[in-house]
C-alpha cells in the first residue's frame, strides 16, 4: 500500500491538471487529482496531465484518508488595457452510480450429471447446452440491488444406441430429443466499483427451474418434465465503455434437483440433478 501511495504521489506531482482536488492520506501523502465520487467505503479519483488527458483512475479506502478538498472553479480577472487570450478550461465529468442495471447474456452451460447409464457420447450431448438470459436490478444503495433473473437453456441430442444399451435400459435403439431448462427467480446483487468504469458484481438468486425433454424413440414421441426450486450463486465483471452501455463476462453455479417428474403423463419418483455451471458474455445497459 505504501509503494502504491508513493507512485500516486509521484504521478500526481509531475502530471497534474488545473482545477485539481486534493487527497491527503493518513500517512501524510498528498495526491493532486480530480475526485469523481465519494462512496460509502472508497473515494474514487482520476489523475490527468496538464492538457487534460486521463492518465489513470484509482480509489482509496476512506479509512486511509485524513482529509480531502474538492476545488471550486476559479474566476480569472483580466486587465481591460491588456488583452489576454482566455485559457482553455478542462471540464471533468462527475461520476454518478447508475440506479438500474440491465444485462443480456449468452454462453455455454454444462450440466453436472443427471444421465447415468447412458452412453458417454450421448450423455455429453445432453450435458452441453447453450444459454440465453437476462437480469434487471434496481440499486437501493450505491452497492446493494434487488431484481429478477431469467435463463433459457437448451440442447439437442441424437444417437443410434447399440445393444446392450437399448435392451438393458428399456429404450429404443434410435433416440432423438431436445432438452430445455427455464429459470426465473428473485436476485440480490452487491456491486464493487474497481474504478468508475469497471465493476465486479456478486449475486445470489432463488427461483423456479422448469425442466422438459421432448423426444422420439424409433419414431414414437415421449416427454419428461418437472419443476423445482433452484439456487444461483454467481459473479460477473462489467466494463462500461460509454456512459450507459458496457460489456461483461460472468460465471455462475445453478443448484437444483428433481425429486419427481411427469413421464408421459405418469408421475414417477426421481433423484435427477439439474445442477449446472454457466459461463456467459453479454451487453450491459445502465440508467
């Protein structure tokens, strides 16, 4: 931390812009900068060169700050007898955290089990899925938000089973099926601003998972479906490249298990895991 403060102090001393704010740390270091936001835990600031070019963004814990001063714009008076060209002013945009966050994602899903006894090649087709989803959160405070989460996940599998699989497990030798998951739930999110334009979000969600398989066995249609409670734990990273738009990546674990399902109109007991891992990319919108 000490070396980092020395670097910031050096940078701010030799590459400062006018209309600067000042941060004084508890260790006595002074940083000439532009304060962009004072949060609940951190003070965020930017350092510019003399021409107004952004050199870096950073933040410091408030616990490490002795005091800070935000400069007011200075009024320049000029003699009426001597014309002086007005000095160009550097304008800085104040950062304000968004109240709403909308995320639209797509990516890869891997289901952890659930198809014991099937040939490995067919099982791999069923466990590798494509996902599409979205999240909408409203932030009650700077860091804490509440919202809704939705995911649609699907895959297709087909294979010509060779004995002994078809006879041992009671299904036909030629099988073709489509598997879908639909999840909707209530989500709670905590966001951590690394910088004004880079955010790490941690979230937990609880809701309903609906599972369905539609298929053909030697041309005979069949289906299986069921629903259960699902718990989601995840993290994602947002990079905001313009004021209200960004991109991001994420990873999450979805935990769920079916205890029974409808098998062609007959309810049967089951111990079928729906637990999966989602890896996503997407676009972000902020308001």
